[in-house]
C-alpha cells in the first residue's frame, strides 16, 4: 500500500493479532474518529501496549497518513460489533482512524485534506480487497448502542459521489416535506429495512431503539439527529432497502 499512497509514514502499534489473515477475509472498511484532543494523545493511545486498541491507518489533523498495522493483520478497532450475519468485525475489516476531538471535546468538521487523504486511501483499499459499497461503514453502524463515531459531520453523501459507501435516492423536496411528519409511519417496517441493510436490531428498551435511530440519522439524515423516527427517516430507509 505504501508505494501507492504519497508520503505515508509508519508508526506501528503492538496491538494486533499475531496470526496473519488471508486477503479474502477482508470484507469491510470501517471509519472512526479518534475522539481525543489532539494527534499526540491519540497516537500515543493507539500505539500503547496497555491500551488494547489500534487501527490499520491513521489520518492526522493536517491530513497526513500513518500506517499502524499492516492490512493482513487484525487490528483492534471495532470491538464488540455486528453487521448482518457477521460478528466481531475486527477479523474481517480494515479500520481507519481520523483525527477529530469528537463529541466529547468539541466535535469539528473534518478538513479538506483529511477527506482527500481518506478518499485516496479508501479507493485503494476498495480496489485491492474488492469491498462492496454496503460494507463501508462507520463505527456507530456496527456498534450503535456503544459508539457515535464518526458522527453527523462525516461526509457520507460526498463520499458516495466518489463511489465510496451507499446513499439513498429520495428526492430532496420529498425529504423536506416528510421531515417531522408521523403519518404513514410503520415502525416494524422501518426496523425490517434497517435489519436488511445490516444493522443489528436487538434492543431491550425505548432508549436503545432511540440510539439505533440516531445512528441511522447521523449516517443518512445528519441535519437532525434526535433519535425520533419521522416520515423522512422512514422514506430514506425504504429507499436504501430497495437499492441494496
């Protein structure tokens, strides 16, 4: 990968599985934000023997690329995770961490240089491992009850125009007219659509369902992420189900 990405540096993390995996095992690309105050703190944690976390690639605040774990080794970035019939996605994925203070420390827009780097890197990974569009996900998608990164400021719609990840095809005027409305809603069908997309729809109470809805909103309706199901979210879910 290094020869194909300009100015990539290496800062290896000790946190990975020693057994090499076959190239064919890599099915997913997972995006994270660091959720830490700066690069120095984030890199220290990701390369610390005691942290038990790592990633394959790290994109700094200025958009520079660092490799921390070689692709064919399992990095520890996803934790307890599910998508479709797959669990523990560390074993099947490449994890990319993008420097951002996150919601805890003053969540910021991702910079143009970060996104340029991410697009170039993602396209190389997608081509090399033949990763499907619907298997390019955020940490919150695969762990909605635990995680909220990369968050509502992550440019999923823009990335989809670069053929990275999926996006719905609902007309913008229809979306606006549906926002906040409750008529025609069918919660069971909405849950069905999300489950078919890959979301793990096991929840034990209303608050957990709300977290899952909020995760969906951060990904596909970032303007309002209140965890409340409305007709706009329903139409988006239906559109994605039909496109899958």
